[in-house]
C-alpha cells in the first residue's frame, strides 16, 4: 500500500505498537530544524464506533530542535483537538516514540468529546454525551492524510493532495 504524499517526514519505522503514555516526535518538511511532539492517551478507544483498537492521541504546538529534548507538553497548547488513529503513523515512520511514560491526571483532559456527522457528541468509548465538552475532535478514524492535513492547516501550511 502506497503512503499518500504528506508534509510529514519519515523519521523511523517501527513494528512496536504505541502504548498509553508514549511521547512521540514528528517533523514536517517545511521545518527540518525542529520536531513537534504528541502523546498517546489510550490505545483501546472506540472513536468513530470502531472496534476498540483506536489510538487516542494529542498533538502539541511545542517544538524543539532535538527530538530527545521534549519541551513542556501543555493541554492548553494542542495543535489540533484530540484525535483517534491507527498504528500506521508509527509503522510508516511518521511518528517516532522518544519516551515512554505513564499518563497522569495533569497530562490528560478529564473528559474527551468527539462530534459525529449528525452533530451528536460522544466520548472516546462511544458513549453519547448530552453536550459538547471542549476541545471537540472528529468522531472517526484519522489516517495519515487527515492527520497531515489537520497539522498543516493548524500551522498555516499548504495541504498536500
């Protein structure tokens, strides 16, 4: 299967499955001098009504010139709302785990909210919510192309088709 063109750079491919608490680095072609970071929140969610193998992640605005020098990853500085994905960003090498940690209360939102195409709200386990809880993500699986588009829009970059 061919990977779609992206602004994301390939760092290192791995077969290791992401685990909750992993901190990962990613890089963009337009910013070869810095790395951005993300956090694996959970690996067993049902975002989009899928089977419980959806990986919930946060992507941060914080960057560093070195992937091993992780800046503070603040909830107030997400690049995009929380999203659900699969293992492809790691197996294809776009996300590289740089530190394994335990998630703690201060590193996670107490609630997650995702909006579906009907305008209904759900948590990460498919439970319907009565109202929105910020930040609101999309209730579906985000592939590499969608993740790249979301990051590119957030940083004001041209979207690769």
